[in-house]
C-alpha cells in the first residue's frame, strides 16, 4: 500500500465518500456544465508517485476542455485510481471512487469532435465507448499512438487530445503497471474504490488536482 500523510487520507475519505446531495458532482447544473473553460490553463495532478503538470488548450477540443475544466475544478479526479496501465500505450483513469458519483456521470457524454492535436507521447485525451460518450475517463499516451488520430471506433473517428504533459512525464511512466487491464471497469463503476483497494491494492492514484495559469 502507498504511504501518504494522514491529512490526505482524511481529505480523500471526506471528499470522495462524503459528497453532499448538493455537490456539483452529484447534481451538476446545466449552467455549470455549459460554462466555457479558459482558453488555456495548467492542471497539476498530485499523485502517489509525484506531480504531473499538463498544459491544456481549449482550441484543441472546445467541448472536451469545457468538460475537463468542470471536473477538475470540482475535484472529480481526487482519489481516482490509475486502473488501466498498458506499458508502451496508455495510462487511464477517471472512474470515480464513489459509485453514486459514477451513476451521475456515466451517461453524461459530450458530442464528438475532430482530432486537432495528435496522440503523441505525453498528450492527454478523453476515453470513450462509442459515439458521443466522452464524459469523465482520461488517458495519457505513453508512446506516439498516432493510429488513435484516425481509428474508427464504433463509428467515431479518432480520439481528440487536448493537453500535453510539460512536467512529470517520468511520474506518468512510473505509475504502477502490474495489473495492466485486469481491473474490471463495470465493478469499479458499481463498487468504486472499495473494489479496487481490496483486489488491486498497489494501484497508484490522484491525491488532488490543482488548476493554475488560467488565461
């Protein structure tokens, strides 16, 4: 198990499992979801392996960045496990540790967009399961996965990247890869971090998220 301070243990427990019914993660208002993100900003994922700093630009994927900004600003990713790590391909996360939050976001997909930023090593994009299903799951490319720019997946062409790791790529590459794709995504959706902690205790995770340099 990862050793972190008692402060972070308490913070994650209170936030992930103690969201009130008025939380913007449990009851997102359309006005908030439709809010325009800054044209560019930096997000810092503080993880159990160190900090990952990513520059995000709205012009790469306007709808994707608007959604990401909402989630990051409201600390959706705090406590998220990196549940899929495929060496030489991607690191993926974004299923919340709280099953009640997952119920809200699993069907809140945004419309598809064209690829403007190629899926080169160190870029970040939304994962999806079909047309208009980009919602909350993200991945960082561990290699130049240019085929993801044009892959026709369930009738949708390409995965639009919208952020670039500018600091901490060594941290991304050090995220625990031992379980690869073993964690079952349906079980994470319905059981959250309880399922992951019991069955995959070595998973690295996001402690908290910070947004900087909004322009």
